[in-house]
C-alpha cells in the first residue's frame, strides 16, 4: 500500500473471498462467528484518508480479525456461547480502541472455545473449528478460530487471549507465532474474562515482523486494568526495533528438560524442538540444561481459573447494559452451554463465595513459583527457557487434547513466545521461549532470528491460493491396472477405478470395477506406497475378498494428501492367480 501497488479495499476483498471460499464453503473451516461484510467500504474510507493525509502508521488499512471475546461496539461479542449471541457492548475493548486508532479494518470475530474454557475450540454458538492442516484435528484453543483464520490467510493478523495457553497452543497447532505477553504489558479491559489474574490478550501472526507491528500498536498502560501499573515509570518497548536476525548470536538458552515429556506420543515434538535447539546453536546461541527445583509441587494448585471465572463473568455482565444473561449459573439453567462442556462449567460454577480458603492457597503459591523460575533464569544467566509448546500433536476432534505446557507462563505472569519449530506427520510443532518479566522484546528478537534462519511456513493443504478468486474444484480421474510388463494373455484380471479427489477436504472417493476374473478370485484392491527408505507397504485397502465392484470415500491425513498429490500412491489388484498383485499403477490427481 505504501507504493500504491495495492489498496486496502483490494486486500480486504481478497481476504473476504478466502473467507467465503474456505470458511463458509469448501472445507468449511468454521473459524469465523461474525463476518463484517461491509469491511470493503471501511477500507475505501481508509484508502481515501491515506491519499489525503498519509497513513496513520504501519497498520493503516490492514485487515485484522478479533477473537469473539473482545468487546466491539459494532459487532456482537458472544465469547462463543449462544447465551451471549445478542450481546453488543457499549464500547470497544481497550486493545480494540488502539487498533481502530491505528487504522485497521476489522473483518470480523473468530470462533473460540466456549467462554474460553478449553483448548479445542468448540462451543454452542460457533460449533467446532477445524485445523486447516488436518481437518480431522482440532486447531487448539481457546483462540482456535483466530489460529485457523490466520493460518488460512483470512486476515493479516488476528487477536486472541491467553489464560493458560490460548494464544500459544493455537499458534503451535496452526504453524503461527504468538506471544503471551508479560501480565500487565497490555490491557485486558473489555475482554470477556476467564480469570483476571491470568488473562492476557495479544496477536497471532504468520511472521515475527507482523507480530511485532501488532504488539507495538496494542501495548501500554490503562487505568481500567490495574495490572498495567507494572508499566509506571517505564519506557514501552519497541518490538519492531527489536527485530534482529543476529539476536541468537551470543544468546544463552536454558533447556527445561522436565517439560520435554517422557517419550512415546510425546517423542516427536521433543525431537523437533531438540533439532530447533541445534539450529540455534548453529546460529551462535549457547545452551544449558536447566532444572527448576521442586517445580511440580510449586506449580500444582497455583492456577486460579476455577476460583475466579464464575465471579469475573458476573462482574463483566453486570457492566454491560441489557446483557442477555447475568451469570454462568443462568446460562446453565437455560441450557445454553454445549453439552460437551456442561459438566466442566458446572464445576466452575460451584464456588459459593469469592474468597475461599482454596482460592487463598492458590494465590499464595504463585509468588514462590515465580520466584523459583526467576531465580533459575538469573542464576544461570539465560535469556530464555525453551521447551515444546505442546508435547503432543493436535488431537482428533472429539478426543481430549493432552500435552500442554501452558501453566509456567500463565501462573507466573512471565512472557512466553510460541514459534514454529518444525513438522511431524504433516502437522506443525511449536517451541516456546519463556523470559523475564517485561523482557518480551528480547523473546521476539530471539524468535525472529530463528525464523529468519529456518523455513517452516507452509500453506495449509485445505486453504491453498485461490484460482482467479475461486477455490479449486474436485478432480475426477481414472486409473486402470496394468501388468508390469507381463504378457496380457497371462493376466486377464483388470481393475478400473474412477477417483474423485477434493484437495480442500482431503477426501478421495472411488468407484471400482473389476473385469476378466470371477469375483470369488478377487483378493483385494489397495493403495500402496513406499517408506522413506524405498520399502513398499500398503497404505489403504479399498476393497476386499470376493468383491468385483465397490465404492467408498477415504479421508486422508495431511501426510497422505501430500504423497497422493506428488504421485507416491499406487493402485494394486490382488487375485487368486496373482496374490502379490498384477502390477503397480500410479495414482496421481490430474485434470483431463
């Protein structure tokens, strides 16, 4: 936009086209609850302002997305629950005010785990958001709608909130960068609360530079948020100025070994992060293995979400004129909470008073925990601690998500940055850097240096570039079995398979016809491939014994989709006379 090559209105149209193509159709990612379809008109006004008086700053005319727990005076703020679908606050959240002052275009509000109370992003209003890298899996949460939306390029940057991982987990599971800032670096006024002691708000982005620009626009003190008094007498950091590709040279990184897991399903993430550490060493960093004495006992019971949520929500709703409901208890009585979340919500509604002995005990544990972490950082003179953001990959939708390392930052108030570390099985893995209080810019500098030396950004398989403004259509193609050089007279069995491949949803439909042999002599039709060492194996069975015609649909995971599209799958027909197959026949989706 600075050069005039493109306008805000044009960029806004492009993003809205992607939302139409991939959120409301195609894979139906379900990242958005509310879409501002009038955003182009707002962008045009900002274009005219730019031409008349110049840009307000780096975010002038930039389309962004907000998690639907940020108050907006012109769009509903539902926090992902049907109970608040009609909730339109009287004014903006403080961070939203700052963004409007910076000249952003708000494209809409993203889906979230209902009332921010989980990490898989499902709710009574928004339903289940999908992970654009594998539609069978969750996108993390509670800011999973923002994570999916930014990964799928529905906007330039998106905002989330983090009470225990809700910025960092979606960043990890959607191949993004996200900072949980020092508690008090930015205001939480106007963000529907989960826990005032742990809540923070901030951006998720596809690059460290975008993240830095977004942070510079939204940090700062606010009389409405007492936690921001930490900034009194301090100069605000400049995140953009901190971007330094050489920041890892001479840096000292503490490896928090106890947060790497115990092997098994946790091994892939641990291995990827260890490889990232090796890369940091190549870039000039020094590392040391760190142990925080008695960490498990210190951190256990130091979370306060269960003690504060019920009362914080009551206070928020009391301040909203004409709020649709007044409490979590009323939401439960009306039956407006998603059934999968109702038992947990009932537990969080259980405290009968604000000040309980259990709450006091939890609060008392937080300072010793913070002191222990800070002491280890100071004694070992490290710039940051490093560990996997998530020890386990994104779970299949409907299954519990395990492996979070969210509590260390959330329960101490110290900043933590999640950045892409690598890939396993077609799924992104994030690493987390935790630093000193108000040393957020140093974390961003370290993350930027690592990002610039690596290449972990990938376009999600379910949200590729549009073709002339439209999503790709399914490809229908036919594969016939051949004989691998054997005389046709010796191999009479033939299979003809008509495939339809939808690259957006990862589905491969098939219709099989076998000829030249009795059905009783058919053993199987399979898709085969080779492993990394070239050894063949059967990937999927399409049909079994005594079947000469069949149809069905496969849902492929990310790794399978990539191998199919690169021609690494083969169709094979096994019969009584040829039990090891009549020959291998490449399966490659090509438009005819």
